[in-house]
C-alpha cells in the first residue's frame, strides 16, 4: 500500500504577533509547520515556538528570496504556503489532505475569500492588489519565487491541477485606511524594483495600465457589486502602477526612496 503523502505548512512573517497565533493554530493538521521570521522585533518568535517544527530567522531585502528560504526548509512531500493573515478552515484542511492523497498533478490553486474588516468582499480582486485564488498547495521542489520585493514572479515545474473548491480565508485589510497604507507600502517596494531594472517606463504607460486595471477589476471582475468597497479596491488597483512610476521617477531624480 502506498504511503500517505506528508504535508509541510509554511508561514513567512515579519512582526505579525497580532495575527500569527490565529494562523498557526489552524495549521496543526499538517505534519510539520515551518515559520520564517524576517527581521522580527515583536513577540512573533515566542508564538512561533509554540507551534512550529522549524523556525528560520534572518534578514532579507527581497520578498522572493525569503520565501524561497522557507521552501528550502520544508521537508515533507507537499507544501501549503500561507501568510499570517490567512486562515485554513477545517473544511479546507480536509480537502487539502484528500487532494494530496490521490494527486495526479503537481500544484493547485486555492480559492480565496477576502475580508476587509468584517465584510466579505467576493468581487473585484486581482491585478497586483488582491487575489481571487492562491497557488498555495504544491509538491516540494516544483515552485521557485523570483527576486522581487513585491509580488515576486513564480517559476513552476510540473502540471497544474484543478482548483480546489473550499476557500482560504484572507483577512486583507482592517479598513480603508489600512488599504491605503498597504498601497503606500506596495508602491514604494515596486518603485525600488523598477529603479533596479533601470527601466521605470513612462507616465503615459503607467496611466494606460491604471485605466486598464480599473476596468478589469471594477467591470470585468464585477467589483461594482461590492459598492463603495469595490470602488475603493478598483481605485487602489488603478493607482498602483501610477504611484509606483511616480515614486520611481522621484527616486531616480533625488537618489533616495520615495
């Protein structure tokens, strides 16, 4: 009889003491929990020590390499990679176990239920400011993150399977102010990535991209169904390339992050 596939749960975190316990306590169905702590100065390590089989501590400038460090630390057949603001429900845990037990494919996308505060926002996500699905379940050794600060690229080896049906719960932002702070962080990181490539593009292209993104998430992905929050998501999604470009241009001009 074939052996039951083993599962590593991986969480990469930076100063997440307010959310880490709620995340890790829902991952105990895995065979091991691996936590990567990046430049942590709060109580995250003490929380991680209560749940983790392995803790990797360090300081990474780029998002991709720190996530790859976590992947390298995992020792099971399969990896479930989640963030500290994501929760795996018992129903999703059961579906994950059932999926890897009979898997004919190498990686799977989990649907995502995104919350802003207590409000479930189902429509209008994507285009670098949210996700409707997450490629979080995969065999060890078939996923590699790229070397970027924000939204790093992915390299896959293997075949994609059908999407799972039970959603991953994602607590995206506490409120609109939190959303705007996230936009500021994302655009600052993206601006540094653009400057390092030596090609920040043009303002005209950034404006075209912003308009395209607004239409995509508000109309095609039906963000309009979410009312004011859907509009706010679309505005932030549209602003992302525009503000990133302006910050990059200012950084090139003055030689310092903006």
